[in-house]
C-alpha cells in the first residue's frame, strides 16, 4: 500500500489559522508582530524564499520590513542596520537570509542580532538554551518537522530516528529536537560508512543533505515515516533527497517536495515572530 502523504501545506494552514487568532489577541492589546528581513545580494533562491516570507507576513497581518541590500554592502553597514532593528520597538523578529556574500562574516552578523529577536534561532544563546532545554527560539525547519510528525499522529518517544545531514541549520538541531522528544537518535553524514545499514533501522528517517536520490526504497524499513528536508533542482523540477515514488511504496508516511517541509519553515518563522511579540507585550 502506498504511503500516506503528509502535506506541509495542510499542516501549515492549520498552524497559520492558530496564529491568526494569536495575532487578533495581540491586536486587541495594540501589538502588531513585526518582522524585519535582511537580504544581501542577488541569489535567486534567497530572493524567492524572502518573497515567501513577505507574503506570509502580509497574510498574517504582521508589520513587515524587507531590507534588500546590494551585494557589495559593507559588513559594517549590515551590522549597523541590525543594531537599529534591535532597538526598534516595532520589530519583534530579525532574520538575515543566508548565505551571505563572502566578505561578510555570518558569525558576526548572527552574534549581532538581539537573541530576544532572533526568530531563526541561530544565535548561540538560543542554540545553547535549546540544547539544555531552556526557553529558546527553535530553528524553523527542524521545529516544522517536529510539528508535522506530532500533528500527523506520529509517536516520537522511544522510536529510532535517523537524521542524514549535520548542518547547523537542519541536521544538528533536528537531532537535538528529536532527542528532546525522547527518540533514540542517530546522525549520519557524508563520512558515514554503509549509510543503508543505518537508514534501514530508522522508524523515522529524515534526509537533509541536498542531494537527489540519496534515499532509495531498499534503504527504508517497511512502515517507516520519512520526512524529506532536501530541496534539489533536477531538470528544472524541484525534488527532495528521496526517490519519492519508490520510497512511497515502502514507507507508511512520507512528505512530498515541493509542498512538504518547505511551507513549514516559513510557518514556524511566523510562529516564532508571534511568540516574540507576545513576550515583548507581557
Ligand atoms: N537560508 C536557508 N535556510 C535559511 C533559514 O532557515 N534562515 C535563514 N536566515 N537563511 C536561510
């Protein structure tokens, strides 16, 4: 029997409906969630992601500022803008779209963001708090994956979750959030020997490497839940890291690309911005 498809669009719509209620409650107190996005340079994928964030902000009735800066802007100028946004009471969330041009230090930029406005959850203070279980902004993509699992009725506690990928944005925090949900977690990566021997043990399999065809049907345990975080362009078409058709025949649940994890990332950014606005209004 083919796998049930977990729709990121549907789970997103559910969470956005809940956020609309929260935004209305804040409006009654005279607070409008404010999100500032900084985009440097001309990377087409980054421009497209930022458009999606702007659209979602408008739909949810946020105050939204998009700062599109020239590729050659100096690091000082970016840091100065962050400083201004840190001090601006209309702004509850600041996001700097990555990657940045090489002459700008990603680390310095992330450190400059007030951790209380770091809705990406990339500041070391939020990363550290997440690791030790203190309140923190959770990084949007892994948090979105957890929401998809929970809202699809997938039990995480006690399950063996295998994450493929160890990036700071997805793989590492994904593993940590699964651990917080009491999964037994394995992280695989480019130097893992015999990847299939690990993936075949997974009750929950989360590929996040950015290479099409990384997961084939014979690498998946029958009945596993597969959440595909990969986004790859193949012959002009967006595909994930899984060979979707064949893996669907083995898994019990699977997410599509597009329409899976992608919409969740933006929704969880909106969630973090509302959380920040709530904290600032207390
Ligand atoms: N570039 C790719 N993913 C992300 C993300 O989640 N946040 C930011 N700021 N940049 C990204």
